[in-house]
């Protein structure tokens, strides 16, 4: 998978694929943006070196997968498609065992059909299933890899102890192992640093942070005392802008960025890319210019010295 654009590529965990430092999240496809705009956003991402496209069977009730597959049809060999299973789908029995082998096999086949592809590059268990032993779930995923329907597997929203349990279970049973985890991580949400990041580094797994911009708070578009711009998350959820402590932190981060000639967006991305386990930062976009800005944000990576200062600004309470 060539990369003539210069956007950095990183390995997604030991034995994982080489992914662009910025990935495109597609949660808005089929729901919060016009369907006819999807192809332009996807092609802009490809043109700027993005090769990782992250979706899920619940996004847009399956429409995200369908629209992404359509947009990639003529350029499939340039992309790594990552999708997920395991969150409750509309109309589904809430007591469904979403980690069971039968559920996993059916979910994979349904995603393949919606995407219109023969193989899912990266298949992720979106949430742990407390009713199904992890060995059974891993066994089903191993079968999908063996059948050529899936290339690599990962997990999302697993606590650190379950990540380690899954890793050692797979190794003990000779099964395909998770190569990465996808979890919330940003300069404003650093809980992953307590247990998850050390666990991932210990077992050789990568991390894909979601909500790296803290639901838009780290984009720089929200200012203290000013109404949220129309169409933004905060315009529909004013509670996001009520925490004055958050604005105290944002203003100090803005000053940090200005001293280095950076935008707040660059600091938000570059800080995470300065962590060894982080392979790519997943960010959504509904317009081509947002894709371009996200890619540009990856041009700066925080050093250890930068992180020392960022710690003082954003470190969570012990």
C-alpha cells in the first residue's frame, strides 16, 4: 500500500498492519452528513495519505459501512477497513450474547455484505460480552481469519485486565490474538494512562484513541462565554460548555500551542502521537477541509519535554 503523500505510517501493535498516523472515523456517515458528501470526504482522505477507515455495524444503523464500501469501491487496494461488532443494534434483543461464536460469524457476514468486500482488514470486538468466555469469542474470530474473511483483530472498551486476559488466552490456545485496542483518550480524558496504556505496552498491543478531540473541545472552535457554532456537538448539548475548569485548561493549552506556532488541533493530535503505543489517531470529518486539517495536525509530535509541560496542564487528579 504505497504512500506518496508523506503522512507517517506506524505499525498497529506487534504483528499488526501499517496504518496512517491519522485515520478517518465514519460515525457521521449515514446519520449526520449528506450521503452524497461521503465519497468526496473518503477520496480526500486517500489523496492525503490516510489509509485507515474506521466504522462499525451500529454507525448509521449499518449505513456507515454501506456508504464507506461504496466510496472505496474503485480504490479498495489503498485502504484498510476497520469495523466493529458487539454493541446493541437497533431492534436487537438487549440480552443477546454479542460475543458468542454464532453472533460473531453472522455479524461478520453482514458487515462484509454491507461493505461489499471479500475481507475485513481489521475486525474489532466493540465491547466485552460478560456472558461469553473470551476463549469462545477468540475462537470464532480465529476461524474468520482462517477463512480469509478477516485479516487482523482488535478490541474496544475492554478494561486493562480483560485486554491482558484475552492476550494470554489467545497465546495459550494458539488462537489469533488482538493486536490493538481502541479506547477513548485525549488531553482532556486521560484515564487510559492509569492501567490500559501500561498493559498495552506490556503485551505489545497498539492503541487507537477515539474522541481524540474530546468531542470537539480540543478543536479551538469553542470559547468561554460564547455560543457554540451552529451544527457543532455543543450547539445541541450546551452542557458541554458549562464546565469552567475545562475552559481554564483549554486556555492554557491554547497558550502552549501559540508559543510553539501550533494550533490547538495540532497539539491535541501530536500529544497522542507522542505516546509509544499510539499508532493512529481516529478523527471524524464531514467535509474535505476537515480531513486536510486533521492530516496537517499530524505534522507535529510531542517530545518528552513537551509532555512534561502537558502533564502539568492536563494531568488528572490522582
